[in-house]
C-alpha cells in the first residue's frame, strides 16, 4: 500500500511551526509496511486543498490529513473532504458529550462554534480524541482510504497510536501481522552500505528494506508481513542474517538505541568502570555518558585537559612526549588514556586529542584526531581518524568513534 500525508495549515507554509506530524506518521507507517511517497503541505484554502486531494488520489491508496478539524472558520478540512466524497457532515453525539464535559470541568462557557468540532463525515469510523476535542475519522471507499487527524501533535500522535493504527491494520484482515526491526550501523556511509546489499534492496518485496542516513550513522528498517508474528519475524531474521554476513562489523544495535547507550549497557553488563581525558571534545564524551541513567555505576570521573599545560599537570603526560611528538599524536593520546585510568582507578581509560578546526594545529589539518584507549590487562592502543565537516560535527563524530572503539575492543572481554 502507498500513502500520502497532507498537512493542512497556513502556519506551516509561513514557517511559524514545523511539520513534525509528517515525520511521526511516516515512521509509524513504515512500521506497518506502508510506503509514504509524498508529503504535501497546503494552506487553509478549500480550492487548494481540493486540488491536493485530487492529486493524491492519483498516486496513493491511503491519504492521511492532519490539521483543520478545529472550531474556527479556517478549519476546512472535513468540510472540503466531505464535499469531494459527496458525503454529509453529521453530529457525533459521543464527541459532543465529550466537548460539553470538557467545558464543564474547566468552568468555561462553550461558544456555539465548538459544536463544529463534533461534526464528522457520515459513514466514517470515529477515532476518539482522548487529549482534545475534535475526533479523527477513517473513511474506507472502493478505491481509497482516508484518515483525518487533528493538527496538534499532542492530540494527533496518541490518537494515531491508539486508534489509527488499528483502523489501518484492520484493512489487511484480522490475520495480517506486521513486524518491523531497525538495525543501526556506524563507521560505514550510506552509499557504501547500500552498495554491499544492493541486490537485496533490488529484490525486496517481503520483507522490505528501507535505508536511512542519520547523524554519521545509517539505519536499515526491515518490515515483514505474514499471517503470524512468528512467521513475520522469521522472514526478518533471514534477511538480517544475510545483511550481517556482509556488513555485520558495523552493526552496533537495534531500535532507538545509540552508541553511547550501547556502551553504557555493555559496561554495566561486564561490571567495568571508565574514565576520560578530553582535549578537542571538551568534555562532550563525559556529558553524553552522564546524561544516561545509572552512569554513576560505571563512570569514575574525568578531566578536560585542553591546554598542553593541563595535559602535563593534571593528567601527568610527560613533557618530553609533548616536545617530541606533540599534543596531537598517538603517543600523547595513549599516555592520556593510561594516566586517566590510573588517576581514577578505572578499568578503562579513554582519551581524545586532535584538531577540531577550522585552523590547523602542529602541522595537522582540521579533522585529525587521535583516540587513546587503555583497558586493564591489555596493551594500550590508539586510533587515528581523519574526519571532515564542521567543528561541531568533528567533535560529535569523534565521541561516536570513541564509543565504537571501546565496544569493538571489549568483544569477548570479561572483567
């Protein structure tokens, strides 16, 4: 099934608010195995909305509208759609009772135009609004399915999750089960990953494979449909096994996790502690780690040693190391890692030193980074990176590479 999302509201076109509804719905529909090929935004104008609807009918089976269900004169969505479908608006008594009760509870006077919010398109399945007043609607015609949802995300999102998804899944029949799994990769670009699995993407039907590039990461969403959850998951397992055989070294987690979250979980599982010495990242690694719950059980402490003096005085890097190799070097990174672990009595010490840019330093171009890593019982090691992008992008990517460096080094390690 193909879908199109039409967001209604002149405030969207004026840039007064961001269309987060389309992003939310696209992700939810992807989980249901439904392709979203178009996003449309149209102002509060019945003629333009009618034209957008006619265009969507030519290229989508499921059309979802957000916004324009309120009480004011510019809320024209359901009026326009009812007219296009040759249907009447009728009063939904349950919605009307809910609206009246709301005004009673809040001790406010209900104006007559609020009755408009209880009007629904005849023959539609009503989607209750548990967080507002205007109900949503689902209309099933011979050639198209239409869903009308309120504009405020605080109303739209819970309505879709609780009632909208059920209405859509019902179209597949009671036996249809849709399962989705998100695989997260780091250290490989979107183009490189896609090239490795291009034949799988070209042949996809069930499961489907949807790549998405993020902030220096790539995700693959695998979605399968079958008559049981177990069968759908088995289909996903088969495809994931093939993908892992090709690019498994870059796979670090599933779903809505992050590299730092996976590192935190891994350290807790192993009962290991960590400390950090940061130069170019300026404490970013420690900030992200301590933002996660339970960080006190794994994080001993750390130092931001931005200047050479701080590296020598606080983290005890030898002056001759700085003089001979420079602060931007593998030798300096390794000493920082070993010494910060010793100073805090941690199982792991990690360090970051390099050039965030935009200027060069010690003859090194912007984006030159050294990560030092010391794990108790193992030889100290370091990793050199040559990163591109803005100053902040280099810093953020450095922290992610640091997490990956630790995770890869800990494979098979027990405390």
